[in-house]
C-alpha cells in the first residue's frame, strides 16, 4: 500500500481530516485539484474566516437546518469548543462577534489556513496540489485507491472524500465526489442552492426603486400558500437589482426553494416587518399622536426617523399617501394601511440565484448511509465522507465550517484507525 489514508480535497473538512489522521500516526496523502488549499475557507466570512460559532451545541444544531441532528454524536466527540481549543492551542487567538460568530483576531482568513498548512507539515503529510482526482477505486467491498486525471494511481487502506459541494465552483468544488459516492452504492439526495440571494419580478425590483437599500434588524418571513409563516429570521437585508440579499434573506432562501417545489408554485410570498419591536397598533397609535401634534407638517417630515428615508417614501407610496401632504389631511384609514405595511410588507419572489452562486449546497450524500460516530460509509469498507459533500447544510455564521471541521475530525481519525486495524 502506498498510504494508510488518502484524503481527497483540501477544504476545511479535508485539511482537518488529514491532520487528524496524521495525529494518529497514519501515513497520509492529501490531494487537491487546485494550486492552493483552503480556497473557500479563505473567502469565507468576508475573507476573515468565520472559523466556528460559540453558541451552545443545542443552538448550533438548530442553526444547521439541513440534518443538523445527525451531528449530535459527532459533537459529543469533537464540537465547536474543541475547534476553538484546537486553534488556540496552535497559537491562533480567536474573538467572538455578533450571533456567536468566531473569527481570528487578525481578521484574516489566511491566518487560519496557514496554521492548518503548518500542521500538515508537522505530521509529515504528503500533499499533491494541481492534481485532480478522476476516480476512486474500490475492490471487493473495500476502497483500494485513487486514479488521478494525469493517469497516476495510488493505493490506500482508507480514503476520505472531502471534495465539497457544487457551489462557487471556482474554488474547486465542482461536485466531483457525488459519482464516486454513487459508485460505492450511496444515494445522493437532490442538490439545491442554500444561503443564496433571492430573485423577484416585482415592479419595485425591476424598476430598481430600492436597489442598494439596507434594512437593519428586520424580520423577514417566507409564507405558505395560506399566508402563514414557514420561517422567520430577524437580521439585516438588502435590496438588489435582481431581488433581495443579506443575512436574513440567505437564511430564508432554502425555505423559498422548498416552498416553490413543495407546492409546485412559480412564486412565493415573503413578508417584511421593518419594525419588529412594535405592534401594528402601537405604530398606528403613535402615528395618530404625531400627526395630531403637528397637523400642518408634511407627513414625510413627521415620520422622519421612523424608517430609513427611501423605505419610508416607498411605503407611503404603497399606502397611496402623498409624502408632501400635510399630516392632518391624511385619513386614519390610510395611516392604518401604512402601519400595516411597516409590519407586513408583502411581496412575491420567484426563486434564487443558481447553485453555483449559492454560499452552500443543499442535499448530497445521504446521511442515512453514514455512521454518525465515524463518518464511515455503511456500504464500503475504508470509505469516509466529510464536509459539504454530505447532505448537511447550515446557515452562514460559522455553522458550515463547524460541520466541516467536526465531520473532518471524525473522518480523519477513524480513517487512520481503520487503516491500522486493516494493516494488523
Ligand atoms: C463566499 C463564501 C462565504 C462563506 N462564508 C461562510 C461563513 O461565513 N460561515 C460558514 O459556516 N460557511 C461559509 N461558507 C461555506 C463554507 O465555506 C463551506 O461550507 C466549506 O468550505 C465546505 O468545506 P469542505 O471542506 O466540505 O469543501 P470545500 O471548502 O469546498 O473544499 C473542497 C476541496 O476539494 C477540492 N476538490 C474538489 N474536487 C476535487 C477533485 N476531483 N480532485 C481533487 N480535489 C478536489 C477543491 O479544490 C477544494 O479545495 C461560505 C462559502 C462561500 C462560497
């Protein structure tokens, strides 16, 4: 055998798998098709690398709506706090930001990538870059090795597939691993974009009325055909030239995709609450009071500061209120309508940007066919999976990277242990 363990893919999951196998004393080869390792990791979290998240495990699982519960066993072995300890023990100081997000204090993703590369050296892990794997080889119910595109092949006792999903393919993740998993008997659940901007054909989007406008701390919901919220997220958002984006939108996006599919719709309704701290009645009563106190003032000026100006003017227009009209001339009925639009501005969306533009791939290797304690294949001896190739997806905010590191840790450790047992 050329190697104990071969890891295909040098993203966060593959790097962690290779290091973990190295820690167990295995002879490891890490293969990546790109000229750099950790390319997606280097652009994550706005180039600062959102290494993990400090919320309690229960919350982390909730923030991984795509099969997060599958990770309970894995988290009992290696979790977000272990990721923090792992990096801190290697001299990388981390800091916590909003929503529990953890970043290196340097604010540079490369700091995180570099320390992982140093660990590869430390454990004498062989690294092949610019070496796309063409195929994974199996023999008699066991992995036997890999075939590279250039025709070279290498044998191994264990193999970790860590080639990511299909999103942002210029970072190397082009979905190559799904065929290798299928060849081993695995099911690939339907792939779809998640954490992705949402598109809309609404006039105000087409006319770019609100393009570039950011709304802070709003509540955004995806509604079912009966008008009930399927999901609500309270975060920031932005209007773009094709629809909407920003953290709240990214989190809602997978529910838009699923609703379109589930009810066979061409459009789904979303509801925007721009003032989540107040009820509609409170807003209305406040408006009536304000208008009464200065009836001669233009309604636009009376309401100044209630909402960002462009959105205020937009909602006034939606409620058929002339912004220049004196407050006293605006009917209570219209004030009611306006108060309602502050809480529940309804608009239609018709899809998302494609999978290639999504931050994360939904779907992947079915988790039903993976041992949750080892990340080992239930079908093929010596075969392990980790990272985004699995049918696991979380919200942005460090949850996907956490899943990649945790599953990578288990896959690498157990690939090394299996190699040792098979060698004995
Ligand atoms: C712009 C952006 C920002 C993000 N921000 C966040 C964030 O803030 N928080 C968060 O949790 N997640 C974020 N994510 C998601 C997160 O980066 C990914 O979920 C994570 O990188 C997946 O890790 P992975 O190891 O499974 O795969 P990847 O990081 O995709 O790595 C896969 C590796 O496999 C290699 N490979 C593929 N095919 C082959 C082949 N045939 N032969 C050899 N090598 C191959 C690729 O070159 C690549 O290096 C972001 C993603 C993007 C695109």
